[in-house]
């Protein structure tokens, strides 16, 4: 896995560079298409046998990087990958913050194979890992975090996506005294922030995309944090898709080990616009680009911030 790390950074860098010209152009479909194409092209040049376990929808819905797609040169290490070519198609289109390209990988058979649908999520850093539970009342999880991090509940910061589906949770968090950081989009960035010691976010809660959830789980695993989830099928078709993938009771809590069963996992993200964690792509006067990526390795639990200067082409 370690040998694939730099290749994975190149994959997310290539996708981010492809999306860069589309910042602020109002065309989220095209931003997604170019990032996906670049990611797929690079993945197919890598010496590996990879299978997309969760990604851009299913084969009939998405032309590329769909669930079940085989990638790589078909030789060498066999891995599962979870992709979100652009966690932030709408942020890229609108020119707003927190858009990044993302990929996560783990040895074959160790990543959750799930449909692309909504997922309820919870993430915390190392201190409260294994202590919190997605089924506990919010008050209990806040107390656990407050004790584990030796801070008052008034000083616990919870990141949650600014959506009406979260209004009850937001109200409850405020009533309990926690600080609520509302963000527009891009929940991978905010969930992994819980495991970065210098970041003020202590807890991430909310319902968002399942691919983003599986990718976040890999990031939290790499950082020694915790991530728990429950799939939230909205229709009978979505429920049937869960069953077809072997998830008979989709609402059963998925603990970190159920989502990522190996610590030999990798995560790479490259910022397109400025994000909560790393800077977006910068261009010099001639148009040469500098990218910033977060590279995580579960085996060493090391976090690297990679700044790359790309030559003009
Ligand atoms: C979620 C979240 C993503 O879009 O999927 C969200 O996981 C979609 O939420 O990170 P809505 O359906 O309410 O728009 C992102 O924020 C960005 O892709």
C-alpha cells in the first residue's frame, strides 16, 4: 500500500487540476466530468488491480468510476477503492470554499461495499474514539467528548452541514450548550478535522452522501479517530439496493471496523478551492499551478501535507 501513496497524490492532484478551470463557471456537471475523467485515467496507469466499492453511482447511472468498476493495469496489489472525484461539484461551480478531490483505498475486501445514498454519520478524534456511539443521545456523546478532551461542553465545537434536515439536531446541540459550526458543503473535510489536534472541531454529525462517509471513515482510521454511520435509504428501491449488496438491515449501526476493516489504508485529498484544512490551487502569473494535498497512511498514522508545483504544459 505504501508504494501506492505518491501515485494516489498524483491521482487527486490531476483531478483537481482538471477541475481548476471550472471554478466559478456555474457548470457542476462538467466540473465532475473532467475531475472523474482525469482520476480514472491516472488510476488506470497504476500497477494494481483495484475495484471501486463505492463511488459515482452505479453502472447504469454514471459513465465512469461506478461501483464495481475495475481499475489499474490489472497486476500487483489487489485493493478496494472509494472515490469522490470532486467532493464539491457545486462549490467548484459556484467558486465557493471547501471543494476537494478525494480517494481512499484499502486491501481487497476491507472497505464497505454500499450503494450511493444518504448516510447518517458521526466522527470524533482519537481522545473519544471507541467511547462515543451513533445510537447514544447527543447529550451523552457531548459528555464523553467533554470528559475525554478535558473541556467544558460550552467549549465543544460540533460541525454540521447547514441543512433543514439537521435543524432539530442543531437546536438540541445549542440547547445543550455546544458551539455549532455550520458549513455549506463538503463533509469529508469537516469530519476529518475532528482528528486533527490543532483544529477546533471536536465532533462531526449529520446526514450526507455514503461515498463521502466511507472515504471519511478511511481518513479517521488513518488518524486514529472514530467514524460511525447508518445508511438512510429514502425509497424502497434504495432499500432493495442495500439488500442486493448484502446489507439486509441498512439502519444497523456501522462501526469503524465495519466500514474499514484494515489499518493498512490510504487517503489522499487535493484542495480545488480553499478548504477548512488546506489551501486551494494557486496559479502564478504565467499560469503554473501549485496544489496542496493531504496524504494519510493508516499503517504509520502519519499525516503529510504535500505542496506540489506543476510545470506549465
Ligand atoms: C452531501 C455531503 C457532500 O453534498 O452529500 C452533500 O456528503 C449533499 O447534501 O460532502 P444535499 O443533498 O443536502 O445537497 C456534499 O456536501 C458535497 O458533495
